[in-house]
């Protein structure tokens, strides 16, 4: 049964897109459930990093479950509801206060590409394959979604992948800046886990402030004093964690951060 599985391992929370028979295609129910699953991990004080991954070794997410399009994306009211759920799912990783990593193996296309683009950091296996097939479906991709790709890839690469609807590989995804690193498939999980563990050791409030600042820039690059970002920065500088970090540095020991 298609679902989003929740796994906790120390400070790392993982959401697994599980619809293996359809290469982890997203059903309407999965789109609707994703924001609540992310919010659940974001609210868990024991979790410091969230990872999104696909079930099995064939796909991250192959896209939306096209078999549901007749029922969910043709009648106007149903289409509006479906599109709202999809956009809420895309926005959820950015709204999470904690870093969200995409662990990409195999197929990452359509809705899967959009989900990966919504994450903070993307790491992929060397067998990953990417595609934006909107042009093959006659789909009008949302302005917000296109803007997300523009921020990541720039104008030329965004127009390339949308106009051509071609498949591109891990090496080209790295060249475009879509992923931060490419590793052998056998090392993908351990690499993402090591990265997540390294992030989890750092001050959580600094992660919140950094993410708020990046999101503010993505909203409006001309706004240098976004109130929400500045509030997060000020909270860091007033925090016990900041004082602990300075003490630990002076004492040459690992800091113990408590998000206070």
C-alpha cells in the first residue's frame, strides 16, 4: 500500500516514500499527508535533521501517480484541491525549521524532481536519473514551482529541462548545481547519514537562523532585513547554546547544544 513511512534514528528522522510497484509515485493521499509528516518530525525535540528518501533501490520518487489523474486532475474542483495539496507538500520542507535533506537514488522525475528541489540539500547516487516531463503531459507548472528551479539552476538550465523534457544524469545534475554531491549507489545511505549526523551535532538555533535567512532571500533577494530571519539570528545570539559554544571552543571540547 502506498504510504510515507516515518523512521527515527537518534537525531535523524527519515520519511520514506513507499509505493515500490510504481517507483514510489506519489498518490493524492501521499501528497496530502507529507506536510503533516514533516511537521511531526520538525516538532520532535529529539530530531535535528530530516531526510527524505525513496523505498528500495529503483527510485526516489518517479512523479505523481498518473493513474489517478482522471479522477483527481480533470474536474476543476478536484484539480484545485489536488494542486493545493501538491503545493503544500512542496512548501513543507522549506517551512520546517530543521534542515531537510533529499537522498536520491534511481528515478527522480516530475513530482519527485519538484520535491527534491524543495529540500535544503540534495545528495544523489551515481545511478540517479532526473526529468521534468511537464511538456510531455501538457501540464502548466505552477509559477512558484518554476521560481524554485530558477533559484537553484538559473534561467538557462531551468528553460533547458522544462523545454526539452529530457532525462539527465547525476553528473549533469551536479554540474547544474541541483545536487551538492554524487556518490556511488552503495555509499549513498551512509554518505547522507554522515552528513545528517554532522549537521545534528551543530547548534540547532544556528540551523534555524541560517534556513530562515536563505528562505527570506529566496522570497525577496532585495530584502536585507527580513524580520523573521533577524529574529532567528537574534535568538541565536541571546541563547545559552551560543554561550556553550564559546565555552566549548575555549575548553577545546565538543559543545553540547540544547536548543536553548
